C-alpha cells in the first residue's frame, strides 16, 4: 500500500489533468517520468508517513571491525542477515581529486558500493569532511576563524572553494546505475555547524556567512546540471538548545529537503541524550511539517556500544516518537586502523542480541524492506 504512494500521487495529478480537459495535456502528463530526486523524496516521505524508520550505517560495505574491502561484506548483514536500508559515504578528499577518501576507501570502491546499494533497493547518503581551503589543514582546522569570510570573498580562496565543490558535484553527478541513470543520493554538506570543530562552524563565523556556503554549493551544482541530489541540513546538538539555535544556519526552503540532527550518546549520560534527542527532533519535526520537509536523525551512535542495550533501551523509544524517515549510525572502523571505534555490533559482540531485537521491530526498516518502498 505505502509503496504505491508516490504513484498514487502521480495518478492523482493525471486525474486532475484529465478533468481539466484536452487530450494533449493528458498525453504530456503520461510522458512525465519522475526524476531520481523526486523518487527518492517520495520514498523518504513514504517512510515518514507510514511511521517506518530506515536504518543506516556509515561505510557499511567498505570495512568492518575485523575485515576491509571485501565487496558486499557488512557487519550489519553478518549480524542481522540484511544490509542497512541506508549507507552513508564520506567524500572527504574528493576536493583534491584524490583516489581515496579520508578514511582510506578508494572512490572506485565507494562508487561500486553505491551502485550495489542502489541496485539492492537501498539508499545512499553522502557527507563531506572537506579540508580547510585557507589553511590547507583538515576540516577540523579551526585555527583561522576568518576562513569562511575568506572563502566567500571574491579571489583565490573563493576560486578554490568553487573548484572543490565542483569536484564533489562532478563525482555525485557521475554516480550511475546499470541503466546509465543517475543514482539519487542525499547529500549533507556543512554538517554539525552548531559546533566549533569544523571550519564552517557557526561559533567561528556568522549565520549569513554559513548560509552563503550553502548558496555557493547549490549554485555550483546547478551550473553543472547535477539533479540527483536531495539536500540535508544537520545541526549538532551542541549550542542547539532552542528552536532558534536549531534554525540559526538554515539557508532556506529552496536549499534543504531533509531537516536532520547529529546527536551522539555518551555513557553515563542517558538523561542528557534523551533531552538532546527530544529537543532537536521536536524542532526538526515542527519545522518539517511547516515547510513540507523530511525529518532524519542524520548521525547518532554509542561508540563501542559500552552501554548494554543501547539500541533498544536508549535509541529505539526516542526515535519511535517522531516521524523520522531514517537514522544513521557512524562507522565500524577496522580495528587495525582505529580500535574501539564502532557503532554496530559485529559477530560475537555482546550487544548482538540487542541489535537483532532492534532489527526485528516492525517500524525499523533494513535494505530488504526498503527495496519494497519504491
Ligand atoms: C570521525 C571519526 C574519524 C573519521 C572521521 C571522518 O567521526 O570516525 O576517525 O576520520 O569521522 O569520517
């Protein structure tokens, strides 16, 4: 039933056209196929309308705690038997036209994994830890608090920024399925801007400057005709206690499709986690319903799952109260590269049963069920 909703809407418009009159109009309506972006938006809306929440995991099929770069492997699948409905990928270093992204996943591998996730009926989302164009440091280099002002001013830094955004745009535009169609993705640039750890963070610049970064980004994508993007806005819970703070960097309805939030759990802080989640998800829900947008928990997680039962006791009851279309937990870093930095249990982990119980909840969707929502 729910899976048909987009086409029911399309059918309804067709009906309206037919009511209105000429055969010519109805022939035109029949010829209109929804774009990939429209289909992705409709799938996200269906999730939200039906009270389903798609589960996502960063870099899921690229590496896990005990393996790396084994095509189609997944810690999530090893534990639950299914892939996550959403896989997030990071574009960090695409700005330098690098062969691999900042955590060592080659863009060739990433592309092939994106195609595979799309082919299995799942969804791909993208984040971007873009380096600092002024200092030459990483996205965490906040030593020059005038970075945003400098990249916005006409000149060499602005040219660099546009070139870098252009590389991200070219890559996203080049993601195609076996039929040669562009794969729609959710892109979440300039994330966690309420915090002071990325050079684009609001504490280092002004809301207007931050919004201008979004405008340039959209401008470059539009100039290149990149049309397969659903755009996500994602404040961090830091400096985000009020609705005004949540919306402080909001660039405008024409730039954003998904109202997100990045909220991590810290052991021993269950109550604060609850408060952050309730605050930000309430703001996202209110604004999304007012503006016709989608709500998502764009990043969450409990590092190394040291608090037993986190998925069922701490996460599940909170997300189930809001029309959240999807959630994404962060990566299962390979233990050789970074130990105890994982957010999903792997086979043999003590929290496997908790995660499987979460997987079994009727409102939680993994790839197989996601593929039925078309
Ligand atoms: C952080 C950590 C880092 C990683 C970065 C970008 O949260 O996972 O190890 O390099 O994200 O993916």
